């Protein structure tokens, strides 16, 4: 019995930790973790060598929520594996929740892909299926159907400004 417990307990704890780790965040949680929240256009993406492989992505801010001003240029320095594909393409519109930079100046989007949203040319937010739970439609129902993946920017921004979402 003790041997079985000694083997199964670590597996159970690891499973519980993984389940907790992959639970989707809501807008309030992402907002709380972010030091920078903005919508912008990708201007440039560069891979930098050195001791720590780094990806530098340059954005022109179009819509600022926290830590940025509309019209300014922001450079995000992110750790990058040489095998990673670039998460951004020049000319692409994105809405990002970004962690505050660490001691080395590197940062990332909150919870990886969860903190990165595509935006169309009119700055509407394009939700991936795994992000559909984040926003209620004007009638109050959640966006569940894949064909309802576009959320107007004003609704997305209003959801971020609701009480409890800081």
C-alpha cells in the first residue's frame, strides 16, 4: 500500500498541477497579470542571437489600454527558442496582454497564446475557438459558435473596463 501511494501520489499531484496550469484564464485574470495592454500593428520582427536567444517585435500602438499611448512605437523583447516560429508577422494587427519585463528586460504575452488576439483591419477582435468564453455578446450570451468569432473592439474594451477587471 505504501509503495502504491508513493508511486501514485506524485502522479496525482503532477496531474492536478497540470490541470490547474491549463485552466483558461478570464479577462480579469489576464488583465491583472499584464503590465501592458494594447492593440497595434506589427512593424518588424527580428531574431537576436547572444547568450539568450531573443525575439524583438516592434509595434505601432493604435489602441492603448494600459502602459502605452496611441501612436507610440513599442519594442517587445521575448525569449525565443531557435526552433520557434515567429508569433508575429509584419503588417499583422494584434491585441496583446503583456507581462511586465523581467530583470533581463525580456517579457511575453500573458499565458503565451492566451494573451494574444488577432485583430482585423477595423480593429475588431478575432477570437480563436479557445478564446470564445471570454466575451459576452451584447445580448448577454457567451460567444460559442465558431461563426461568431468577431467581437467589435468597443465591446472588448468595455469588457476590460468592467468592475473587477483591472
